[in-house]
């Protein structure tokens, strides 16, 4: 149960930091390509991190629920 709740917390934390993390990654991309569109790469990175965060939250809830029902 605790592991599931930790995964839910990690997912919520990832959701919260998705935008700044993606913006920083987009700025690093400009080091390689001078024509990189920072706004587009920020949006794309934010979407990718948030999809991963939702997966963590769902898996965490499933683990927590299954561990509760297994202990009954």
C-alpha cells in the first residue's frame, strides 16, 4: 500500500514540475539548434511528462487498491 501511495505522490510531483522541467529542456535544445522553437518544445515536453505522471498515478492507485483488497 505504501509503495502505491509513494507512486501517486511521485506522479503528482511530476505533474507539478512538468512545465518548468520541459522549459529547461527546451532551452538546452537551443544550444544544439539555433532555430529551435522553445515554445513548441516546451509544450511537447510538458505533454510527455504529464502523460508519464498520469501513468504513475494510475499505477499507484491500482497498487494501493490491490494491496488493500489482498489484505482483507
